[in-house]
C-alpha cells in the first residue's frame, strides 16, 4: 500500500497525537516562562511610589551578594555562562561605559533592592487605558535606593569620564537631570528624588517619574496591588514582579499589528494585574503568583477548586501531565478571554473546525456538555520491552458529568472513524476491564478508549500504555517522590496541576517529541522538573505556585571583571525591552 495512503488513513489520530505532544511541551515552556531581599510582609516595595501606574512590567530584585551567588550556582556551566553574559552586558552598558565599577562606586551606598520598570509608548498616561497606537518600544526606568547619602553624593557630584558621549544638565519642575548625549540607543539620564537615584533610557520617562513623585498615580496606588502582595510574601524573596495585564495585552497587540476592537478594549479593562514573587531554595526556584480583576469589573471568576484525583489515576512513570477541575468551564473561560489575549496560541474556531472535520463531533454540543468534571492530559512512556515508534503514549482522561451523553459521543466517534477511514472497532479486555480498540486498516496505529472508576472516560493514543492505567496503578504519580518534590502543595484546594520531568522528555531525546532550538535546549538542560499548582481564591482573584527543580553547577568562578570583558569585545548592546533583561 502506498505510504501516502497510510498517512491519509491515520490522519485524525496522528494529528491528535502530534497536537497533544506540542500542547504538553508548550505548557512546560509557558509554565517556566511564567510562561524570572526584602521581607515584603504584604507591603509594596518603597520604590513603587516612583513608578508610573501604567508601567508595562516591573521587577524588584535583591542586591544581596549571597543570593546572587546562589543564583549563579544553579543550572549547568552553559546556562550559568549565559546568565553571566546577560549580566555583563547590562553592567557594561550602564556602568562600565560611564566609568563606574559596581563594587567600588555603587555597592557602598546602594540599598537592599533595585526596581526596574518598562514604560510603554502609545498609552494614555492620564487614563491608563490601552489604545491602538503603536507600542512596540518601551523605556526602561531603574530606581536605586540610596542607603548612604554622603557616599552617593560624592559620586554624583564628581561623575567619571565616559567614552560614550558626554553628560549635560537640565532641570524639569525644579529637579536637576543629568543626561548623556549621543545616539538614542546610548541615551541615559540620572536624577535624584529624595533617597532614590533614578536612571532611565528616555527623557520623557525621566519626566514621568518626576511627575509621579509629585503626585501622579503610581504603581504603589494600583488597586489590589498591596492586597495581592499580602497573599504572596515569603520571608526573603530574591525578586518580585508585576505585569499590568491590560497594558501588556495592548502592547502585544500593537507589536503583532493587530487592532483592538472596542469590545476587546472593554474586556481588557476588566483585568488588573499579575504579581509574582521569586524565592531561591536549596534545590531550585519557587514562584508564587496571584492575578486579579479590577474591583469594579463586571467579569467574575467561578470559584471551583475540584482537582483531586487525576494524579492518583496515573502511573508513577508518567513524565508529563496537565490537569484541571472542570474542562467545560476551562473551555468557556478560554473562549471568553481569547479575543483580549493577542498571545492566545489557538483560536477556538480552529479547534471547532478541526474536531468537526476529523471526528464529526461538535465541541460545544457533543463534547463540552458532559465534560464538566476533572480532566488530565498525560504523556506516559511505553512499558519496557514494548515496541513503539513514539516511545510513549498520550492519555486523555475526563470525569463525565453525564455518562449517557459521553457514551453517545464516543459511539458516534467510533462509527465515523470506521465509515470514513475504515478503522477497525473492536471490544477487548485489559484485565477485567472492557475497552475499545480503534485500529487503522494497516494495523500501524491504535487508539484505546474505556472507563475508569465508573465515570472517568479515557482515550490512549500512540504507544500501548493502557495496561499501566487499567487497573488503577498501585504506584501512582501522586505518590512518586519526584512529583511530591516538584509540584507545590499550595494553593490547597486547587483547580489543577502541571508536571513535567524534563530529564525523561526534552532533555533525554528518547521520545519522538519536537526538538527545541539550541538556546532553549540550553535552558531546559539546566532544569530537572517543573511543577505548577493553581486555584481560584475568590470571584476576582486566582493563585498559582511554580517550582523549578534545577541542577547545581557547584562552585562558580568569580564574576567577570569589567577590564576582562572589555578586552575581549565591545560591550554588547541591550535593547530597551523587557525580554532583553530576563
């Protein structure tokens, strides 16, 4: 039989398999990308009172040398070198190029943390509303607290020689500003506001910070910001982050060339922000986050934290899992929010069309009505000695809220595959459990569907792994040491988990998964596992915790000195965007 005929026959399930694998990997990356020292105790950093309220993103980072040393000990030599390169680039741009040495000139007077913010263009500063103006460029603002005013004053009064342009002075509303002239990419201005040194990469940004110090709305006065930090306050965080959701979405839309409709703009204004704290632990990094809606938003969250059983239905050998408490509600939330999320990877209409084309089922009419229970999507390695081109099976489980409707949909799927693609539909038993095998005409691909615990429907694709879930495994994922070490126990109760064993998936290369680009692969090799737990706190806020179990590179060499880096090559340019500082 020609190979293209076999491809056509296996197309529906092959697409489901590939799509699920990509979804799992994307989830891991998003979870990580979610989805980079001061005891907060529920209080915003003092520097927040100088940051304009419409800031796109802010990061308050510890200056504690011991914590920075601990950060450099994570990962692999390659990932540590990449981190050092980024830090050297920032140091050389803002310090070395201006004749300063951090240890000698900055550290003696610097406070316990530094706040960095990015201010977007194309926004109405007065109303903090997203607009359709281009917002692809951001201005960086750095606020450095001055703990030793005398030492800082001596440094500022006698600026060192710079090999990039020259400094001139001007005033704005009575405040003295020192600016470095030169190309726009080399612009830097400094000003002192009370006990803070403010450094920016744009003259308008400097003026906006001064306006904020004189009473304009600031990050510290953002509704819900103080309360959000009160929910995530470890004793010694390394950093804390804030994302202005409506501004970020508008910026992303402008960057992608999309024009936001009035309805989308209205949806954006329902949301407020995401706050995250980052803590360095002995075996990895923990992120605790909270997202919230505006207090006057019409939108309300459904308080439902029902994710309880899925990790107990999966074997301990499971290498990847996404679970949730209510698939029907998740789909509704995604459909409702996708228009105001320019970064949404999949359009609902595409999902509907593909499912209809390859299964004959209507997502909204045939599937979601009975999928109002827990669900999971998992990747399970094939049992040892089992031949499989994929090396693993993908298992989808969902707790049926109506078994009769579920059985009707599954029967319709069986009939469609048999008639349209000539799949063989056959009942068989695994142990004492009746299952249905769907086999391609050539026998090269098999999917299995059945029931667990009476009302949990499952479908397994790819490698034959049904024997690992039927009957219920004795050694479960929930009780495995790696899962317990990685997946946070808070929030509890929760509405879902994510888990990935990177060493047995992306890093090993043993499974037939899409390969990552070299730079991303360098990043994943520094990590062992990622765990996420999420839950809905109340009708206006949700909580999530992420833990990244990391390798330890051990003792690291001293940080490269400015003189050493300068002799190797010119200081690399760092673009004025959040991504360049991560």
